[in-house]
């Protein structure tokens, strides 16, 4: 009966790659078991945290300087900050969720939806992103959020114009040319504020309600939908195959260390 060949003894004088190869070959069952265990743990982690997809709808919200009486960066930042408050408001999110439900889909709760959204801005372009395990749901939620936000912007601008009309009831001016000797050279128009009646309590309450409905945005913005959200093809989180491979590699590391320690190289 032929004698079984044994694995060559571990050589301290051999190059490092050869020593590692010899150690792994000598103790391959343990190393293989640890690698498989790591791969299974990585696969299990992928099931606990499933892949998520990010869909983004884009809208434009800019200042119409043809209607604005200012060209100030601070004022523009203030307006864009109020726009952000509107886009992230409970009303905008709830309207988006309601329209998503009307389309026959099961919508998340308001708190859960807030954890799914991602809002970014570059100049006048706003990106409304939504993450979800389903690509189609992510696209549907993002588009519904964008449509609800544009509708709320439209309503806020209507309220702002109505508010300006109500304010004009109590802040009126009359302008006239100056009488001889009333003003110096060159002659200018003189404008006096007219004294009107104070608003009634009911009208004052209406003004305050309309102020809140404007979200602090004056009627000087223009807005439009730039792009509807589409279902993404790739997830934004790590795929299961990558997690399983990472777990396998991580399992090889302690296996290799154990093999080197057993052969006397790692002390």
C-alpha cells in the first residue's frame, strides 16, 4: 500500500507568501469553515438590512426679480429657507402621502416617511429624494411629494397676493405736488399716509391666518416641475452578494491568523 504524502513542514526560511500558503493548506478545514461562517453572517446581515433604492424628483423654485423690489443675497437666502420649511412641512408630506394612497398604494406613516426623504438644493433647483426597498414605491413617493409641494407653493403665493390686498386696506397713501414754497428745489411729490379704520377682530384673525398660510414666502417666486422621479435600477445600499463576499473575506482573516499561530509563525 503506497504511503500517503504529507504536507511539507512549515519553513521559517521560506518567503512570506509561501509560509502563508503552507499554513492555510495545513489547516484548510478550519480556515474554510471560518470563511463560510463569515459569508453566512454577511448574507444574514443583508437580509436584516435589505437593499434600498433612491428615487429623486426635481423642481425649480427661484426668485422672479421682475416682480421683486430687491436684489439682496440675504433676502434670497431668507426666501429659500422659507421654501425649505414648506417642502419639509407636515402638510406637504401628508398631502404627498394622501395622493399616494389615492393611487392605490400603501403609504408609510408621517414619521416613517420623514426617515425616508432626502432634500437637497443647488441654486434654484431642489431635489426631493425618497428611499424605499421597492424602486417603484420610491419613485411614486418622490413624485407625489414633489406634486404636493408645488401645489402648496401655488396656494402660498395666492395667499400672499390676497394678504397684500388686505394690507392695502389699512396702509394707503395719497401723493400730490407740493404747494408753492412747501418744498425746496427740485420740486418733488409729497406722499401722506391716510388714516384708515383699524381692522375688525374677524378681519385681523383672517390676516394672521393668511400670514401663516404664506409660510413667510412673498409673492415673488416662480416654480416648476423639472423632472418626475423614475424607478432606480440600482440600490443605494450594499447588495447581498457584496455583503456575503465581505463576510467571507473577514472570516478568512481570523482563519489565516489561527493557521499561522498553529504553525508557529504568529506568536
